């Protein structure tokens, strides 16, 4: 089983979960499922029921309550250990910017004998910095230091500007004066959710200038975003403007605009793409979506990730769906004579691990 | 054969049709097919030729003229009886707002021993009301009464705001004064086609406040709309604004933005989606399109419909394409071990009937 | 093997190519592939390695360097002769507006015993005209004459307004005065790249008024365009405005907006669509993309092309991908009983040649 590098994921919860608590991680909705429905009745719910019960000694597709009962009996840590080990992920690049009592990158890696690196979420870094800085000049100095430090120690940066504003931002870096003015308005909030487009752009450019890879959420997510403002094509001008910094941009998730992301990855040398969240949430359709992503995206430009968060189940599901989908898609092309067998193996390994190792090196 | 609830359809024509008259119902174009082409040469045309001739004692895929000759010989009513009965639809929810001499919901149901309920088209209701109201105050009072009456007697409401303006409307309800001003401009037309965005929004909010399901045309249709202004994502702000009314929104058709609709159905508890017009017009591709819709849409949020209009053929085609597509898509997932057999049956029944029965109850 | 009409292609290079020079034609990127990657690692690169080596006596999927060595040994002309002949294209309609030392339509046709017609690229025609015209009045007179001449002798016109401005142009023809003012600004440049929207619209309308088919680049291409401004739906108002001229509009390429293009082809009698560039660049996925295009597009409205440019390989790849994809897509529908066998053959021949012959007659 070829190893995987999961270049974008999050920590998992330490505590046991109720059914409602568990279901909340099977959807991008912040609300409970409406009466008469369940978030287990989704592609992701079905994929969890397919892949996870056997690791707990149960039949695939067993009822959710049967699964959750056995899960509680074994305890969150033992379940995490089993599922994470079965996922076969060799390296985790963990975005540590999500709230909640989640495992650290080292804890996560420790559960399965993998290694871990950190991905620094820019908006979270700025909010933490704001809480301690008394004026714009101090904030900017501390922020610069922290970004420089992260560039030395972390695998890369991540931005959720898609959630905070939308990807339709002016492409050029904001001037120092505009940034200071925006800080003068925002710092007094003590680090409230950062949404000022001037500050969001300052973060993007500060990260880009380090030359480290910069991950950008694009496509679907929770309804805190507006999906049509998360089309990665809206980044086109920024992609062109930022190119002289020699940074690498990684478009995350992308669905349903993944063909658009594939186009950007083809025409811009510094643009890469992933399908993290997408394969998990499309479940039995991961095969079809991966195939679509392999239309325009050069094979040296696509990266595997799970975007797993909260549940160890999501690592296993993400890894299994990717492995199965890659085997099915590439295998069918080999069978039809469209691809050579050796090329199929090579592309699978590039997407699963090699591309990430190369660009985050 | 599990029964179906067709939650969105229209009446059928009573008279026999010429070839040109028949072809006009095989396309969303209001124009004749250009020289050298025929609207029978479409996925919908081929689907009609596949499913309908056997009900008239002919071979599948017989030539259009052979089919139309036999159809004329049997007569419109006998043909309707045969095709509608074969469709196996147990309940019709009929949008009665289309012009022309079409069957009533009761007539339609009577042809196949089904039951029928009405869907009230808001713009049509307003236009009928305008024809009789002498001033804004009277209009609003009569409209309120008719909407309240419809909320008691009909299955739900429908809006074609996508045709009349586009889905990019301000989300909030218009103020009373703005509505009265708009009425002062529009009422003197005696009920002309309603396109004023203030009035269109007033209709949407009036229906939403009743708490009954509100169907919204989204995606493709005749060229009276602008397709890029019918992307259901343009409704996002309205979806959020209207949520406190506790109404249910059903996004109709959706293509080619059906993945976007599936996203909305996943993240908003009060949003549902359908593929009515889409499956019929994509014919042999209905399988693929249904599969795409089953990516993000929770399985308790998708509804079958035919959107059949004018021709009884369209009921049979819509029902057969849905049944076959569901069997093929879900069956292939069961075969690959991705889904359990019992889950596949349950999801098929939810989409075919259960979800509609629950939300229109 | 049914013959094909390639209604949109370009000339090929006469000289032998280095590996970098060859790779540059396998991508829409103007940049070299970033370190560690190669443009051979794309669907188009794999398709070239699949279809072309056997024509040079090599195994399919041989290494790029092996292929290029043999190619150099045989020489560009002999390779072109073999690949073009194997493509089985009976008629080439050649857009002559690309720069570089490319074969003429007659040379191209001569290599494979086919016939050739010219497609006149409007922007190129204007730029050539500008270089010689001393004032707006003279420019317009000469341009009118050249367009009238092209209407008599060429197969049709092509516009790359998607590259020069985006498809979001005001739909109506610009007034004479506005055109003259724009010319007064532009003519002194001596024929620089034309980007003024007034002049671009004047070209579109001048071509449309001749009644000859007008090809419009839509969808993806090199990063000189903004993909979201190349959605063919942005042409909707122009499509309606230009209809009285009785011209035929052919939407080229379309991806990833090919479903949107199919919609336009269904609802407007004068709109046609093609998948030229798209099938080549999606390679093993050409089957799936062609199937999507056959959802709403009436079968009398879709046209085969290769959009081949520079490399004779691209003719063979485009033709083989189309033939194989059509056989697989239509064949699977026949197998499932969705289509009749005779209809499948008929549709394949319409798309491959018949539709082009009819509309460019």
C-alpha cells in the first residue's frame, strides 16, 4: 500500500461523542438535520458506515447507533488509533487554526506512528496577534516576526479569505497606510474575527512573500461563505500579481469549481490544486469527481488531502476514498489502453505523496 | 414498482397535435428547429421514441411520423390514459399557472387513477388578481386572501422569478410603501406580465410567510430567462433572510447548477432540490446527472418530479428515466460495496415519494 | 471509417522541434512546466504518447524522448504526412490568424490529400488592415471590402474577443461615430493588438452581417483570457441582438462551460457548439466530456473539430479521441437500449461531418 502525504488536515476531538455530536461532523451545515432526516443519510455518512465499522469489529454499513455504541465502548483514543493507523498516512500537515480542544499535530501523528508538520492559518495568527498588540506598528512588527518564524518551522500557510470576504479581492498588496488605518479600526476589538479586506490581503501578501506554499480555501464549505464568491477563478488576478514572489499557491477543495481549478493549475506554474474535502463529502462519487479533476490539471499539480477534522473516521474515509478512486479511475484508463500501467502507478504516487513532498520541501 | 409522487408538473393538452405542434414540447426553444434539424434529434426526443411507442403497440425507437400517426389514430385522451397509467405516479402536484387549454389537476389524476393537488404559481395569481383590483390597497387585500386560501388548500407555491427578473434579487421583503408605489405603476396595465422586482419579492415573502413549501424555478428553461442569472446560488441571501418564516424552499430543475443546488440543500435545513425538467431533457444522460445530484444533496432533501407539460409522453419519460437512473446509479454503488442494498432501496423511495410526502404534508 | 470535417483548426510548424518546443504545444500555459513536472504528464501528453508512436513504428506510450528522437529522424514533413493521413480528416477549415511560420490551408490539406477552406480571424484581419490604413474612413472602407471578400471565399469568420476583452460586451452594434473615435485612438499604433471593445464589437457585427458562420472562442485557453469572462452565457444578449442578421454563431471549445453552451444551442436556432480544444486536452476523459455535451445540445447542433495547432500530432489525437469517444458514448447507449443503433450512426456522422457541411455550405 503506497504511503500518503495528507497535506491539509486538522486535529481530532479527544472526547467521546453523542450521536448528534458525531453527526455534526458529517455535514458542512452548522444546523441539526431537519426532522425526518439525518446527516448519516449523505455520501459522507454512508462512506463512514462503509469503511469504519470493520475496524471496530463490526459489519460494514451497520446501523449508526450500533457503530456509535461500539465506538463509545472502545473509547475515543483507541478508536482514533485504529482508524488513523488503517488510513496509512505517513505525514500529516495540520492546519492548527480551528477552535476547539483538538489534538496537536504531534499527538495526531503519535496515534499512528506518522510524522507531522504544521500549516499556519493566517487569519487565526492575526487574531491571536491582535489580542496582544497595543497599536498598528507593534501589531505589524509582531506579525512579521511570527510569519517569518512560521516560514522557517511550518510546512506552509493557509488562508480562509473565502469565508471572511470571498475570493473577489483586489489583487495587489495594500499600502502600508491603508493597512494601518484598517488596523486602527480593528485592533480595538481585541482580535475579533478578521474580515477587513485590506487586512486579509495584507496577510495573503505577507505569507506569499516568504516563498512558502500558501493554501487557499476555495469552493464549498459551511454557509459562512458564499459559494459563488469562492470560485477559484476569482483569484486569477491575485495569482498573476503574486507570481513574482515565487510563492506556491495550493487551491483547496475547489468543488463544484474543480474543473476551473484544474485550468488554473495548468496555465500558471505556481498553482496547484487538491480535492480534500471534496472526495470525503462525495463518497461513492469520489471516483467521478477525481476523474473530472484529472482533465486539465497536470499530474504534477494535484495533491491528496483528507481535510479531516474532529473525527478520526474522516482520515480513514478520505484515504480510502482516494486510494479506491485512484485505483478505479486510473485502472479503467489502463484497461482501455488510454494510459500505460507504469504511468498510472507513477501518477497515483505523485498525487498521493510525491507532489506534496516536492512543493513543501 | 414503488409509487412516485410527482411534486411538480403541469396539465396536458386535450387536442391531437401536428408534428410541429408535438416537437414544440420536446425543446425549451420557442422557435422551430432550423432547416436540416429536428427537435426529435435530442435526448428528450430519443427518450420519447424509446419509452412511448410500446404503449401504443409500436416498436421502441420507431420513426417519429409512425408514432404520431398511431397517436392520432388512438386519439389524445386514449394515449394520455395509457401513458399516464404506465408512468406509475400516485400523486400529482400540479402547477396550474401555465397558459393554454390544459387539463386540470383532477382531470390529470383521473386519467390514471391517481390523486392530485395544486401548486399555486405566484406570478399568475398576482396577474389574475390585478385584472380585478382597482387600487393597491384592494389588490393587496385580495392577494393576501388568495394566498391564505391557497395555503389552506394547495400543496404549495411556485415562483418563476428566475424568468421574470433573475434570482439576483435583494433578499429582504420590500416595504409596504415600495409595494404600493410599484402597484401604482403596474395595476393600470390590467395584469400585464409582472416583472417589477419589488412586486416579485412581495410575492415570494407573502408565500414564505404562510409556511407552505415554496418552489423556485432555477437553472435552465426557455430563453425568456438568462441562465447565468438562474444559478440557485444567487438565492443564498434570500435563503438566509427567509429562514425565520419556517417555510421550505424547493429548488426546481437546477441544471447545469445542480451541484450548487445540492450544496444549498446540504447546508440549509429548509432547502430541498429536484431534477424535474433536467432528467427528461438529458435522457440517456439522466443516470449521470442524477449521480451528480447525489454528491452533496442529503438523501432526505432530493425530490422526484417530471415537470411534464402538454404531452402525456413527458410523464412517462420522466418517471421511467428517474426509475431507471435510480436503479442504475444506486445499483452500481451496491454492487461495488459502497452502499448497502437496504440503504439503496430506502434512498430510492425517499427521493421518489417519501421526501415529498413529508415536506408537503 | 467515416470521414470527418474539421471545422476549426490551424496550420502546423514546418521545422523540427526540441523537447521544450514540443512540450509548449501540449499545454495552454505560455510558461515552462515548473521543476519536477512536465507537460507530457497531462491528458494531452498521454494521448499523444498513446496514438502517435505507432505511426512512427514505435510502441504506444513509449517515453517522450524515444518518440521525439524518432520524430527528428523522420523529419517534420514525413511525420506530418503520416499523422495527418491517419487522422482521416476529409476537410480542414483553417483559422489563418495565428502568428508563426505555419503551413497554409492548402499545404496542410496537401499533406493528407484532403481539401481546405479558410476561416478568417477578425482581429487579425483588422490588425493587418490597420497597418496600411491612414485614417478611420480608409480603414473602414478597406475592412468592409476585405470582410465582403472573405464572405465570398472563406468558410467563415472567427473572433477571439474572449481573449481581447471577455465575452461580457455590450450586445448592440456600436455607432459609426464611436467606431471612428476608437479608430482615431487605435490606428496610430499601426495595428497593435486590438482590445478596444467598440472595435471588437464592430468586427463581430461586420462579420455577422455577411450571414456567414461566425466562430467564437469560448471557455478555456491560454491565460491571456479570464476564464470566468469566457462563459458562453455572457454572449446571451449578443446572441439575441445579432439574430436578425441571420448569421450562424458557433461556440468553440466551451469547457468547462460546455453544458451552458449546449443550452444556448438548444434554445437559439442560430447557435451551434463544438468541443475542439476540449477533447484533446481532456484525453482519456474525452468520452465523459462528449457525453456531457450531448445532454442539452440538439444532435444537429454539435460539430467536431480538433483545434490542432503547430503539431500534426494534435490532428491525429483530436480525430482519434473524437472517434473513440463517440463510439463509446453512443455505443453504450445503444447497448442499454436507450438509443437505436441507426440513430447512433446517424448522430455520429452529423457531428463528425454532416452538421459542418450543412452550416458552412
